[in-house]
C-alpha cells in the first residue's frame, strides 16, 4: 500500500577548468547541455547530449552516470544499469553511480545485485547513514523487514534528523500492525520535515487501520498535494474512498493509479474490492486473482478472493483455495460453504 523511498543522487555537474583541451571542453559542454535538458525533463534530448559527450570521451564516468539517470526517468532500467556499470568500470569508487545502480536494480527486482552494490558502496562510504538506509530499503523490497529494521536504526543512529529514515521505520511498524509505534516515528518525522509526502501517506494508512477514516482522507490528500500523480498515493486514496462508500471517487483514483503504475498488486486488489462492492463478482474475481498472482502476501487478499469466487458461483475454485490457506476465524467460517 505504501512505497519505499530512496535517496538518488541528482545529475552530476562538472565545471570547466581553464586551459583544458578542445576535446575536454567539448565533452564538458555536451554534459552541461545534457544536464540542462534533464532539468527541463526532456530526457531524450538529454540522452542525445550525453551520447555526444561520450563520443568525445568514452571513459567519461560522469556522462555515463547521468545517461543512466535519464534512462531511469524513461523507465529503461536495463539500459540504465548498463550505463551505471560503464561509469563504475571507468571509476570503480564512484559512490553516486553505485547508489543509482542500486535503485535501477531494485526497479527490475534484481535484489542480490542491489545488495552486492550496497556492500561495494559501504567500502566507498563506510559507516554512512545513506549506506545503512539503502541496505534497509533493499531488504524491504525483498520482503525481509526483520533485516530492514536494524539497518534503518543504524542509519538513524548516524543521522537522527533524517525524516526519510524515520518514515521508513514507521512503515515497517505499520505493516506489522504496531500502530502506536508507527505514529511515534511519523510524528518525529513530521517534526523534522513537514513536507515529506510519504509521511502523510503512511499516516493515512495508519489512520485507516485504526478506524479514523476522515483523518486518513485528510492525510492522503496532503500527500497528493506534494505529489499529485503518485500512483501509490492515488491507489491509497481510492482505497480510503472505497471504504468510505464513495465508489465513483474510488474508481477514478484507482484507475488513474493503474494507468501510472500497472505493476502494483495493491491496485488490482483495490479494483477487485471495488467490483465486489458493486456486485460485479466476475470482474472482482478477475482483479483479485491478478493481485493474488502478483503478491500472495497482501493481508486479507486470499479471503477476499475466496468471497468473490463464491459470489461468482465458482465454489470449487473457492474451496480449493481455502485448502491452501492457514487456519483462522474467517477461513473456518468460509469453509462451511465447502461442506
């Protein structure tokens, strides 16, 4: 339901030195023009100028790094990884390229490559908060909160005023249903930085989990006020509106989220719940099954899928799924339909 954060270095700017050769001056000029295009979000033009810089000097690590960042903006993650690898081949201790490469590897779920890069970054920036924080984020994406939490606390010990670290600790407590602990870290985060949208996003979900729907709606709207096309925040807005009975508003937010990020299992879960609320049970099964295929760990999803299957008249599939689920009050109750 919530997203993790990562600090990604911005584009690298280099400034001309007096007396540099013509080739050196040309490559720096192309780098600068690429950076200007990048800042204007014209990533294709940025790539053109970075390529020109690299034609002047194929070992220009900063141009490779910035090319990788532009490729990431275009969601061309495999090409970005190759660009960062080139930067590191020519400059092995290039911390920013290592950090960016971790993000690119996480985007394509190459977790062990990301961990290996984190170890390399630790040798470049030993005992730094950013390395511990990044390692924690990798573990979060791997579904290993027990390893992520100590990493975040190591990061916090090195940088106690970092709101992102505090929010990510709160996120783990939220998913563990430790809502008081989550609130504690969220409040500390807000005291440190009141302009971090992810803090409001997590706060919205904590409020929902504790029955505070209006407060949840206010918090998610605050998150969207900072980042209005964020797929995660829009999806959470849809969920809150759905639970509040505003089905039309929920559909609008969920569909918009799905268009921005069609690879988020939670958005299909929410669309399935919306279809169920509308008594469109076959459609509910379609979306809930897709969510289940993408991520079986979503809390409550298997039970929701069983209910949709039963409502759609697919009793056998519902009963088969129930046999796979661990025992619990809801499962035991639903098993009565299979007798």
